[in-house]
C-alpha cells in the first residue's frame, strides 16, 4: 500500500537546549577562548571542574553549573577553603 501523500512533520516544534556541549561552547560558557580553556583546563580540573564525557568529548553544562555553584558558595554549603599551596599548584599548572 502506498501513501498518496508522504507523512508531514508536526507543526509544533520545541527548542532543545543541549546539556552536553563541545569544548568551544564550554569555553565560551566560562568566558574563555578555546585556546585559553585548553591552557587552563588542567588547573580547572585540579579545582574540581568536571571532565568531558569519555564517549562524546563534550562537557555537561549542569555539572559545570554545580561546580561553579559550589565554588561560589551557592550549593548549600560554604565554599571550600583552598590552601595557599593548592592555589600555587593551580597557578603553576596554567603556566605549563
């Protein structure tokens, strides 16, 4: 049996906001260029920044928000105190 008319797509469309984003968008989310993001990534991860999905290589925006909320003291608890040694290690990691 053949159709006289092919099926028509639904006229109702819903925008989908991706949760996983590529590194360039994760960088922009942090107000960094891709080069700056790549340069600072190890220091960010030493501070608990979420790692990329091992399958897609994309970053979870919800996890980034949770990380930022925790650092800012918005996650229901006090921000974690950093020792001066941890701060120095993070800064040295950005130097390569």
